[in-house]
């Protein structure tokens, strides 16, 4: 029996949050803060409870997968209509094999043509007798695949050709991935809602804040549950808007509004890729549906031209680049810290920024086939992910604003996840998404708690020695920091290690060695900057002028809850090997993999999951510990105060070495702190400020001046001038012609006779 | 006159002189108008100078009566009555044009009433001359022979010369009359010279016969070209085609405004009637001369007229140039007259349609100008500023007329232009298409100066603070009422005018 | 011309079809209002409002009775009008015109309500409202007319009221702006009527009362115009291109728009943006493309080109603006570029997108102009540099501006998205002719995909200028001069009544786009069906085109073939 | 028949007339020049009438070619008289108001 429970009613979640938004927005002002926040908290609480129920039902479904007719019906629901292409599944299975992605594509055909061919062929492929459909079905039933639970309504219908009208659907899809996201989003949103009640206490726009928090949650849930790429695009942009509004929450200050603008515009730049990607994949999949499973199915079937898929995947990834802060569009994320800290925790650490990761995970078939992840060549996604992780970590080193450290850390960790996806470690990426959400949210909220105590400053120069005054904040921050640094047995260790293992193993048995090196270096750096940050904030002497005190319970309880997850969250995907060694029950290990990683042939690539590697794990932990030691040591010994980098030649050389290796990041420090004045530093700073960081500004200023130029010279000058010129010319010729009219009647008569004569002569000469 | 004399002649010489058969019914509008003229003269003789009010009414009634008889002719007579050996034809075309002349005559009488009555003018003679001129036009509509065309032309022109100089103590009016007269007689003389040559070449003055005679031969002799051009040029003067238009602005500006309206509408229409008769009946066989000639005249006329109109500051003068340009539009179908395989009646109808609508909107515009001038005592465009504030009704009417002249729906002008386009397209010749494009460009230029008047009235504040409404005499109101209704109706339900025009087929095409 | 078998018969009745009422109620109301003395302002206002609401009511009735599955014009009437030229009173409404009809009748009452308390200088509500109602007749008439000449007449009716509205109630430069608007539009419509006539004379004849006559019937012309030679078709389409293009406005003919918008009174701008611009694109969708499909396919790359130029160019010009209203005006150029791009794709999807884009742009840009007007009313300036802190001074208005700006930049979930995204999507795979193989050496599909990429870049620019505008106008704190201005009140009651329906519709259409897609789909399919039919000319021209393989631009290329 | 001589005479008269109209300042002289043109027309008509009479002798039929010319000439003479009457009146009026009959001076309206 197919038990869907309330899994096909998941649309309720975004609906609840949207209603909460509407209610708060329109009537919130009439109520006190207490009531307003209660509405929001109540709504998100309901969502949290529902997500738990849904999670449980999903687990049940995985354990008791539907069979027979129920499975077929579920499949039809998810594919938006009868599965008219049973062979695609078979094709998909083959598609998982290396190099087969190109097989089906007509050689040398233009992308559009191949799409058209695909569309025409519809279900009928030459090598597919219809009987195979039934076989596939029974095979699937045997394998006990867990079909997602889908529900949909007609969103809009439009003809794609004169003969074909297609009903495009809006629907929800519930599978392990979305269930996991539901849980993450709702719990963090809930905790942030609670936390904000105190943090935003007496804020001038408390109502507005809660309204948009609700809208954000609604949009994020909508995005997560979306069953097709178009719907995801909608959610994607909606969360962007909420982010825009919330970054600009204190819009009276220019900087905040610029940060908001920058965030939105940078995302908009990325959205171009998303839009194109959605369109390209739509046509690649036969121009009949935006359904994610259809897209994956088409991509994995191997019938689509690989060029087209590559373009689609790269375009989609361009969208991911902006939303998930990948190089070179990462620069908006640190600026986005201008928003309230709980917002940073929710939107810019735990949920919205992982939308890109989620998108890749959801459309993994497209990326897998498009980038040929199975080929083990360094692909674009993996490389950008690794590179981003590296530069993010480097930049985190040199920030004195605690939130910026966390922001760059987020960039780095997002890079990690993207890298994981790029090397085929799908589950590892999702797992890291899960753990990261908790420990990073915890750290952000911790930073908020610190700032709440220290006169709303985030400058670490004005902190220090807070461990005594704010014990709860300190411990939660520390534990989360361990998790981030990947110290055993905190949650981050497991997820990070799984990624490293994935990079080491790769798909098809080969290793992404370079990615592995990237990962290890980042692990080291992460621990180091976390050590530094922790030390500067909580250890040593207090350097500020406020009177710090522990935050109220309403703020610390969310911290504790989050930290709890950050600490023990790793168990959800306990490595199978470790389970054996520790003689734990078999069902204890790899639960996340079991329940979340899809098993639906044709719609998800068959992946080799990397085994736990004890040497790698130990190595990475050691590296992290070393990094942490250096990071703390540097400050614990007050090396920074002695300006060692200037006095000691060895250290200076080491520093320069570092700077040259990661010059981009280190030079941030040099220049920001006005220390080194190396020519290279200037050049790098210039590069940073004007090429990388200033990308949006430069484009903005550039297009503005182009606009000014065009407007001034082309529009108002040439085009308008031509129009007015025509008028002036006719006017002037009128003036000229007026001279004929001399007022003297005999000249009139002369003209008359002259006219008649000339006409006559003309006709006599030319017409005759 | 002949009517009265014929029986007597018959008695004097029974069997010697046989009066030509005359269908008196077909002739009745002319007879009625002549009788009115006689009555008006008599009444004028027997009334005192200060007591001429009745004359105006009488003249109006006479014109309407004549119009009624046009109706009678339509109902009773068959659709073409040919008299005097084909020299005088009463066909539908002629009847429609007669109705047009009579109606415009009536409107001119209406708009003259107060202008003439309140000024220092000879009132009795004024209406006599108007009536005489209208009579000439009626004759022109039916004239299909060089002699009758000539007589009709003189009958309608000579009174007009005097009317133009009617404000005889006003130097401008004198100048207007003098210029009009000199140019007029000179043009007539040139035309007559052409006619004499035509007669010499063909041995006849009947248009149908002339056509038959000159249609032979692939290449026309030079003398024939000279004759045809001289004759057409004479009427080019009448319709103020460039470069024969020079009299028009000066005369229009100087003449009393109702006379200007009369010249701009009725007199010009008469010129077109003659042109149509000549081109479609007399010279259709010589399309090789007529078409390029008319093409050149049309193109020149519309372009030059519009361009100069752009720079005018006096509204009447602007209307003069606008009238020049409109003449250019109406000449356009003549430029494709007789193209192979097309019904020449399409061109005729388009011109008739244009004339009908043009008469209404132009007369209306002059009526409003006269009414506004009662307050401003000026014809400068700038003097009309703020008209929308103190005289919204008048300003709206003028706006309607100007918009219509610019050819913008839903007022009649669009259909007028449309039918010109239609004629040009039906011909399907490159000449037609190029003229159509030229017409488009010109109508945009024209819109500029028409709208400038609207702009001054609507968007600029009044010069003086005197915001008292303008008192519009009832006769002017009636005139404006008629013209507005016709202008709007012809635009909204063009079937009204097109139905008339479509019956306007000239009898005796191409001989 | 062997197609003369089509016999035209009178169908329907003038008074039976509700469309007659939608068109003529406003003008009757206007005539009635002329009789009301100018001093009785409130009577005048109510009369105008009730008139427009009546028209809206009838159009709602039309929408309710509309058969969404019928693939032919409904509420059809076909009666003689100008028999001489066989121009007829043919009215009817299908899925393409219904949304636009509703948009028109919907916007007009809102405009009247908006003006309720503050008529622009020099006041005179009577004349103002009469003009609006006359405008409504023209606009509605254009959308329901199925006869070219009838369409032309209605198309032109809007000209004069708009001229007056800009010229009398406009800003400082109103005279220049009004005459510019007038002349540009007049030039366009003159070209249009010429093209109509050419079409009329060159197409096959139908039988009317036993007489073979040419026809102006838009429904018949796709059949009748098949015999037109390729050269002529290209020339006529060129006339349409410029004639309708001026109204849209497409790239080099757009300069009247910023001036007209900037100078027009608020309501004038709203109507101009919401409805008048649509007449141009509607002309393409209803007339130019279905009647001359082959020429349309040859012209498509050009249309697409000017469309994307418009998108980028309009956006760049927006960035250069210092005046809020002028910025919004230029944004219209960019947005209508998307509509044109959708039309250029010549696919049913593109047509759906185009109609959606028209409606969405009407609502959103109309709303933006409302807001600009209200801003002007409060600050007495629209200099962006002098504005600021709207969210502090008038928070609700600030939020509404934010929402509308978001809708305008194509945020999903709001109406603007469904004009933009499908337009981009449809340009991925245009319907292209077999015989126009390349456009300056680029094949059709890559060409349009290039257009698509450019158009997508346009969305970034749209976000840029709109948010930059928003940041400067709404964020921050009010400038010194306005910091304590007592006039800076929040949204007033008439404003709420006028705006709320539009905002609701923007959201509703954004959430459930099927409201329009469902309506337009069948008609869009029918309008584009002709594009796939076998052309009579394609054979000869195609042979030559593919034979030489020249990269000639279509008009001249077609000219060689024809 | 030497019709060419008559036609030449008429043409010369026409040219003299035109010259007079264009060149003379005196209003009365201009009127006289117009009379010259009209007379050239008359000569033409009569000459052509005679010529046509030689070509096609008149029968009983009404309006044969030969008679039309002289009849036309009669009309022209009559109408010319009326025209000149009006013209002289105008010149007289001109003299009264301008104290001059120099028509070149009458140019207050132009442009």
C-alpha cells in the first residue's frame, strides 16, 4: 500500500507562511510586538511540526516503498502525466556509464534540431519494444525504488506550436532531499524567529521584519518544494527579494541600501544564467515540460546533445554562482552582512545561499551528464567550488568584523559543497549542507549575541575576554567552531570528511586529487581562522567600552539547540565502516544516504559512494588541529601586537610566502590594515577592489556612463535631433519658398507665365 | 434669358430659327437662381440703404429653392440630359456639384449676413454678385464645351473680382481685388489662347469631339501640347495650383473673410469641376500630357503649399496656403486619370468626395474665424490665444475643422484623403504610389500647422484679460452647425458622402 | 484571384452585440457630460465614473459570456458601413483582444477615481473627463474592430484627446511634447493606412451582394492576401512595421515617448503606457503577422533586432535619467522590446507571451506612472536627486513603489515575469522561414538565441535602473528641504481605490498566469497557424535563396525573389 | 490659304500682350495689354474658322466647324468688354485710394 500521508499536501507549508506574511503585513501594526512575533513563530512552528511529520512519513515510505500500480501512479504524478517514455529510464541507467551521454545525440546536429528531433520522437525510440515497459516496471518494483510524492495543479497552459498545447504545472515534490530541506529551513527559521524577538526588540520596523521573515520562509519552502525548474526560478527570485528587503532593513543608512542593491543586482546577474539554463534545459528535454524529473530523465537518457547539456549546466551554474556566493560573484555576500544578524544566520548562512547547492542537487542529472562528472576530468563546477572554498577561507583570515569572518567562511563552505557536487559526492554535499546550516547559524546567532552585548558592534577589536561574561554564547560558539573546523566528533567532521573521501575516490574509481588538495588546505585554513576568531572574541582581555552580559534566554536557547545539532548532527550519516568498527548496529550508519539519496533510475545518476577513509579522516583532523593551534597561538602570544611580520625576517618571509600563494586574500589584510605597501599588494588590491569586488559596481558605473552617453548623444542628439532637424528643414524651406511671394502682381504673372512656358517646353522636349 | 427670348424668335422667324430643344426641368435650378437674382436686383432698387436685411434672406431662400430644384431634377429627370448639342449636360456629376455649389453658396450667405450687414458695405449688390457667381458655377457644372466653360468661368469670376475688392476703402481689399483681377484675366487670356488653338486643331469646341480628335497619333504635336497646357493652366490658376497660386494668399488675406471663404471653397470647386471635365472628357486620350502635368502640379502644389503654410502668422493666409495644399491633394487623382484598365470614375469620385468634405470643413473653419474675429478684430494666429477659455464652443468647432483638414478620424477629412489614396492605389502605377507617399509626408507636415492653431487656442493663455464670451449671431451659428454636422457625419458614416460621390459618373468619357 | 468564392453576408446586429455598447457608452457619456454646466463638478465626476463603470460592467459581461474554447471571434457582428469600399462594421472579440479590452475598461475608471480630488492644472474636470471618455472609445474600438478601416478610425480617435491632454494639462514642455506625439503618431498612422490600402487592392476579392469587391476584413484577409507577391508583401509589412512600430515604440522611433510621458499629466501617462502603446503591438499580433505571414517571417530577424536593441537601449537610457517619470518612460521602451521579441519569434507561445506582456506592462507601468504622479504631487518635483526617504515620509506609498518596481523588473510571482520570461523563452526557438536561411550570415536559430541572451542581459539592467531608482527615491532619509514638509502625506483614499485593484491584479496574474494564457492560447494558435501553412511564394524564392546562399537582408532578398 | 500669317500675327500680338502685362507699371496699360492678348485670340478664332470653312464646307447641320470660331470670337469680345469694365473700375478705385495707378506699388501683402 502506498502511504503518502500528508506528503502530497506539502504545499500547506509555504501557504501557512505566506498567510502569516499577509496577516503580519496588513494587521501587524495594530498589534504589539508580542502578538506580531507570536504569529510568525506560531506559523513557522506549525511548519516545523509538519516537517517532522513529513520527515517521518518519508522515512516510512523509504522503508516500505510503493509497488505495482501505486508506484506507477506515483511516477506519473511526478512526471506530470503518464510516463510516455519508459525507455528513458533504461537509457538513464546506461547514461550513468561513462561516456554514454553523447551516444543518443545526433552527431553534428545543431542543438535546437536535436531538441526538435527528441520532441518529435516522443516515446518511440527505435530500440525499444513496448514490452520492455512492463519489464522495467517490474524491475523497478523489485528494486524497491522510492518514488517521490508529487502533487500538482495546472499553472498555465500555452501552445508551444500551432498543433500542441501544453499544460504547465505547478506542483510540489517530496523526496528525501526536499524533506531534509524542509526540516532544515523550518527549524532554523523557527529558531531565528524566536531569537529575533529579543534581538529586534523595539526596532522601528519590527512588524516589517517579521513579515518578511515569514515571506522569506514561504519563498524558501516554495523553492524547495518546487517540482519544476520554472517554479524553482520563481522561488529563487522571491528569496532574493526577501534578502534584498532584509539586508536593507535599516534603509536610512546609505551603506545598507547599497549592500542590498548590490546583493540583488549580483543575484540578478546570476539569474541571467538561471533563466537561460532553464530555457535551454527545457528545450533540451523536448520542450514539453519544466519538470525536474523530466529534465534529469532527458539529460541522463543520452539522447540530448552534450553541447546543449553543457551549455544548460554551465548557465544554471552561473545562477548558482551568484546565489551561493561562488567566485567571482561572491562579493555580495560579505556586504549582505549589513542586514540584521538573525537574517544573516537564516538567509545568508543556512538557507538561501544553499539554494544554489540545492538546485544542483535537484537537477543533478543535468549537471552530471552536462559536465560529465563521471569522466573524472576537472570540471567547471568542482573547480569553481574548490577555488571558492580556498579564497573564501583566505579572506576570512583577515577580517576584523566577526560577521565578515563568518560570511567569508560561508563562502568557503559553500564552495566546499559545490566542489562536492562537482566531484560526484552528492550525499556528502547534502550532508554538509545539513550540518553547515546548524553550525553556521549557531555561530551567526552567537555573533549576534555578542554584538547584542557589546553595543551592536561586530568589530573584534572591541571584543575579547567575553568567555567569562557570556558563557553560554562562548560554549556554543566554540562547539560550533569545532564543527566548522571539522574536529572529531562534531558534525562538521563527518560531512567534511565525506566530501574529502568523495574527492579522493571520485566517480569510477579515479580521484580528483587536486580537489582533494584544495579540500585539505581549506580544512587547515578554516580551523586556523576559526581559532583566531574564537580567540579574539572570547579570550584575552576585553577591549571594548561596553558592559557585556549574557544574552537573555530567548536568545541563548536557540543557540543551544543549534549547537546541539552542530555537535551531534554527524550521526545522521555515520560512516558505514565506522559503524562496523565500533560494532554499532548496521542501521546506525549511512542513514542520510539511505533516506535522502534518490534511487530512481533514469532520474538520478548511479553514483559510487566513497567509503570512509580513516587515514584521510585522521589527516584532516590533524590538519585542522594544527590550523587551530596556529590561529590561536598567533593571538594568544600577542604576536600580532609585536608586528612580527615586520620585524622578524623569517615570519615576514613566511607571511610573504603565504601572501604570494594566496595573494588575493592576504593582500586584503595588508591593505585593509595599512601594513605592507608592496607593489604587488597594490596591484592585488586594485585587482580585488576593481575587478573582483567591484564587479557589480564597475558594471553598474560602466553601463550608467554608457547609458549617459547613449542618451545624451544618440537619443537626444542623433535620433531626436534628426526628427527635430526634419522639422527645422521643412520650416526653413517654407521660409525660403515664401520669397516667391513678393507681393508684386506682375511678378506673380511672370511666374505664372514662366511656369506655363516651362511646362510646355518640358513636354515638347521630353514627352514628344 | 434664352428661355424668354426663344418663343419670340420663333414668332419672328417661323421655320427660320429653330430653338434648340431645352429640357426645362433639367434647367430649373439655373432658372430659379436667375429669377432670384432678378428679384434681388428689383428689391435692392426699391429699398433704402439702411433697410437691406430682406435681401439676405431672399438670396438665401432663392439658393435653397434652387437646391430644392436640384432635388427635383434628381427625382424626375433621367440621369443624363444632354442639351445644346452636348454642350450642356445635366448628369449626376453635374447635379452633385450643383448641390455643392448651392449649399456652399448658402453657407457663404449665412456667414456673410452679419459681416456685410454690420460693415460699411453695399449690401444689395453683394448678394447679387454672390448669386451671379453661384449661377456661373451651376453652369460650369454642366458645361461640356469650351465656349460654355469659358462663359461659365467668366460668369463666376467677374463678380468674384468685385467681391474681393468689396471693402473698397480698405487698401488691402483693393489690393486683393486688383491682384485677383489682373491674375484672373491674364490667366483667362492665356487659357483663351489655348482654347483658340484647340479649336483650330480640332475644328470643334465640344469636349467629346476634341477628345476624339486629339486622341489619334502616338506623339502629340507641339502646338497641341501648348494648347492643352495653356487651357489647363487657366484652371490651374483657378484652383491655385503651384506655380499659379500666387494670387491666392494675397487675395484671401485682403478680401472680406466671407468672400475668402467663397473663393476658397466654391470658386475652387468650380475650377476643379472644369478641370475634371476637361481632363476626363476633353483630354483623356492624351494621358501622356495630362498625367505627367498633373503629377508635377500635384506634387509641387501640395509640397509648396504646406511648406509655406508652416511659416504663416495670419490665420486666413494660413488657410490660403492650406487651400493650396489641399488643391494639390485633389489634383493627385488627375495624375492617374485614364491609366489603363481602371475606371476613370474612381478618380472623379475621389475628387468629388474630397470636394464635398473639403467644402464643409473649410467653410466651417472660416465661419469660426469670422466669429472669433468679432471679438479679436484680428486674423493673426496669436490673437486666438486662450480661445478655449472664453469661447470653448467656437474653439472646439475650429479644432474639429482643423483636425478634419489634417485628415484625422473621426472627422470627415480622413475619408476625403482616404478616397484620394484609394484612387491612387487603384491606378497601380508608380506615379500613383509615389504621389501617395508624398501625400503621406505632406499630411504630416500639414498637421503641424493645423495643430499649431489648436495649440495657440488651447495651450496659451489669452492675451487680454477680457474673458467675456463671444456673441455669435444666429446665422453664423447655423452655418457652423451645418458644417460641423457634415464634417462629423462624413467622418463617422462616410457612406453618406461616398454614396453621393459614387453616383457621380461623368457622362461621355473619352468621347 | 480565384478565391472570389467567399461571399460576405451581414451577420449579427449592431444593437445585439454587447461590444457596440462597450465602445459607444463612453462617447455617449461624454456627449451627455457636455450638457452639464462646468460648475457642477461633482455631477460631472460621477457621470464620468458611472459611464466608465458601465463600460467596464459590459466588458465584464463580455468576459463572463466569452466562450474560452471557441477559436473564432465572438459577439460577432458584420454589417455594412462604407459600402463603396466594402469597409464594414465588423466587430468581434477573441482571446487576444479580450484581455486588452478588459485592461482598457479597467484602467479608465481607476484613472477617473485617481483624478477625483486633484485634477492637474488648469483644472477643468469637465473637459478632462470628456477627453478620457473619448479616449476610451477609441481604445476599446481599436481592440474590437475587425475591419482595417474601422480599426484605423478608432486608432486615430485616440490621437486628439491625448494631444489635448498632454498639451493642456501637461508640464512645462507640454507644447513641444504634444506636437511631437501628434506628428509621430500621425506619420505612423498615415503609413499604416497606406499599407492597408495596398493590402486591400492587392488581395483577392470577395462577393458582396453579387459584386466582387476587395475587402478590409481582418478575418478574411489572411486567406485573401495569399496571392500578394512576395515583394509587395514585404513592402506592405514594412509599412506596418514603421506604422505600428512608432506606436509601440520600437527603437529609432521612440523619441516621442519620453517627452510625451514626461509632460503628460499623470492620468495621461497612465493611459498612454497602459493602453495606447499596446495598440502598436496589438497591430502586429492582430493584423501584420496573420495577414502577411511570409513577409512576417522575413521581417522577423529585423523585428527581433530592434526589439533587443530597444531592450538594452531603453535600459541604458534609463540609467542616464535624472527625472523619475522620464526613467519610467524609457523603461517602457525596454519592456515593449520584450513584447516585440516575443512577437518576432512568431510562435504561439511568443504571441501568448506578447499579450501577457502587454497586459502586465499596462498594469505595472501604469501603476508606476500613478506613483510618479503622486510623488510629483507631494514633492512638486521628480528630480531623483532631490527625492529620497519616501519610505520614511510616506511608508505605504514607498512599499507600493517597491512592489511595483519589483513587478516591473520581472520578479517571478508578479505579473511582469510572465511577460518577460516567456518572451525570452519563445525566442529560443522561433518559427523561421525555410527560405530566409540567414541574417547577415547568422542562421535564424542562433540569431534568435543571441537575441535571447541579450534580452536576458536586459533583465539585469531592468533590475539595475529600477532598484537604483528605488534606492534613491525610497531609501535613505528625506532631503533637508522636504524633511518637515507637511504636504508629504501617505496614500490618500482615492489613491487607494485606484491602486488597490491594480496591485491585486499584478499579484494575481503573477501567481496564476493561466488567467491570461488560457484566454489567449487558442487565439494565439489561430493567429500563428498561418505561419506554418505552405506559402505560394516560398517555392520560387526559396529556390533562389538557398541556391545562392546569400546573406542578404530579407526585404531586398525577398525583393530579388519576387 | 495663308493661315500661318494670321496665326503668326496672333502669336506676335499675344507675345506683345504678355510683355505688356508683365512689364508695364501703368494699370491702364496693363489692361490694354490684356486686350491685346484677347484680340490675338480673336484673330486666331476667326482665322481658324475661315480655315475650317475651307476644309469642311458647312452643310445644313447645326454647329459646323467653320461657324464655331467666329461665334466664339463674338463671345470673347463681349466678355472682354465686361472684364475691362470691371478692370477700369478697379483701376479707378486704386487711383482714389493710392493716388497712383502704378500697380507695382501695390504690394502690402506678401510672404
